């Protein structure tokens, strides 16, 4: 069975139209995913604010709340791998942050995977990070 030139052109036009519809739907889906991510971030921020307000309400003084928040911030800046040093290096493959010594040691001992997500990394995938106040 042979397709005529007319049938071939018709199928080609239908295929182009279908590709355009797929591209439009993909674009719309990506836009919705972006909005969803932003809304999830906003929800997380509002939850943190709510937790802070609850702490202030339950605590005897504002000083206690501030000391707890300082402890939490210090914990945030501490390397999750060794739990001792400050974070000062980033893996550019996954953007997880650790101390330089932990990443260098992992690289040198050929354990070249992120401790958090197991993403493989090479010599050019971890860099110093300078946090300033």
C-alpha cells in the first residue's frame, strides 16, 4: 500500500500540529510546576512564622526564644557530615553544603558521592563557599 503525496503531506501537517500541542502543554505544565514550588515555599515560610509565634507565646521571655533561634541557626551552619565544623564548601552537582574538609576527604578516599543525596561528584564539582555576616 502506497501513500500518495497528498496523504503524506496531510500526515506531516497533523504531526506538526500534534508537536505544537505537546510543546504548549509542556510549557503550561512547567509553569504550573513553578507556581506549585513557589506556593510550597510560601507555605513553609508561613509555617516557620507560625512556629515562631507559638514559641514566643509559650516561652517565658523573648530571650529564651532568641537563644533557641540562635542555636537553630548555628545548627544550620554546621556541617551535616561531621557535625563539628562550619559549612564552607558546596557541591555544584546538587548544591548541598558541607565543610571543606569533609568534601576533600570524601574525594581523596574515592567516596565521591554526596553524603545527602548520593550524587556523584568529581574534582571540579566542589568549591569553597564564603559566608559573610
